[in-house]
C-alpha cells in the first residue's frame, strides 16, 4: 500500500508544513473533499468560524478601513510562507506600518531567523497595517477555517491557533493527491502515472463544501461589512479561493466554472458575492493578470533578451519561484495601487 493510500503514511508530510515550535494537530488533516465536509464540524474548526461569524469585533484605529483577503498557504503559520512574506513585504515597502498590538500577536523569536537578510521583520507582524490614514486589515481565506483574522494566525485565546495547526490539501484536485482512499465513501481512481482522479463522491463533496464555506464566509462578511470602507480579495486565478469569491455573472469572463457535472447532474457553485452582492472586489482581474505578465516579460528580457513569452509564463505560474502569481512584484504593484 502506497503512502497516499494510507492516512498514516501522509503524517510526516503534513507535520513538516507546520513550523516549529508550533505543531500539527494530527486530527486536523483534511486530504479530500469528504474530509473537508467533516472538518466543518471539527471541535477546533467549528468554534473558530462561529466566533468570527457571530462575535468577533476588529480592533482598528481610526481611518479608512480596508479588509484584504489573501489565500491560505501550505506553510503554517501563514506569515512564514514565501507568498505572505512577499505580499506583506510589498505593503511595508509601500509605507504601510504595523499598528501597535498586544503580546499575543508577536511571532516566535526564532522565526526571525527564517527571513532573508534584506527582509524587514515587520513582514511577520499580524496587526493591521496603516499608511496615511488607510488601515489594511488582513484576513486569510482558509479551507476549512473560513476567514481567519490575521491577528489570530499565530495564537487564539492565548494558545496556538487552530489556523496554524492544520493541513488541508483536500480541495486542490489538480495536485492529483486530494483523495482519501481509506474512506468508505472514496470513489477516487488512480491513473497510470500514480496520480488520483476524483470520482462522483469527491466531486459532489467538493461542490457541497465549496458552498458551505461560502455560506460561512458570507455570513462573516455581511456582519463585518459596516466596519470597512472596502473589501478586496487578492486571490490567484484558477484556484478555489477565487471561486469562493467570484459572483456568477463574472465567472465566465474570468474563466471560472459556474457548475460541476456530477453523476449526470449539474451542481451549481454559489460564491460569497452571490450571497452578499457586491461585497468583495475580486482581484487581480484577468486583464490585470495579463498586464502583469507583460510587465514580467519586459523585466525578464532586460535581464536576458532571449526570454520567450512561454518562459515568462512559466515564471509567472511559479510566482517567480515557490509561490503563486500573486507574489510577483509586477502583480503586487497592482495590489498597492488598489489600496
């Protein structure tokens, strides 16, 4: 039996995604859409999203308030990931500075050693960021946590946050590993190259958990919306986080499927913006992404005039290396302009 077929065989890989001294909660490993459905009732997940949905009150200084939704990452806590460090670094380089916070928002001192020599330690700050009266309050779009206020990515109620204790590759079908073959409801099949394909149970569970998560996030956003002057989702093209946010009437033009065929039935995706119309501005748009790719190609050709567009597209897809396109300098220029 291969590791992918045995849940215990994936434990070491999951534990490696959590940066010490924090630790994985072994019960919070969600490897398939079915696992994600179960996760919504997990004793560390449900209380968290219910708190954000029903009771959480942001502590923000006076100013123009912008809620910025950015994707979760496999590395946890999220601020230690390459992607978050680049996003946060771009904000800091643009003049945004952390608002003074309490002791529970401080990173572990040893995490500073993970930074590159030219990185500002403020990239690990989890309090809101402010510049000239604009206050950017970050949230992480997480499956299965819903929306994670950035001040809770390290700790929650004085303990390691559940948002830094889980592993959830289970909604990323394209990776070929988002299955749980040990489950009795698994219908995944293995291809000749060893990758896995979703069956009807996985597909149906994906649509259901997609829509249940957007219901949770929409309730959070609707309650918190009066706090903010703007809500911006900075979510990568082609990934589930974008599908969570994009309204039905914009999905086709942005290349996002609006439904899924499962066992002969067409199941519809319902997004946050379908539930709370106009609540969240979703970026980068397809036009913004294409313009960023053009700027990336121009930069790469300054370094090497023989660079082809295909080579630039490959660099774009990797976010310049180890990330998504959201982390590219050319893309981050767009984000800063939006703020």
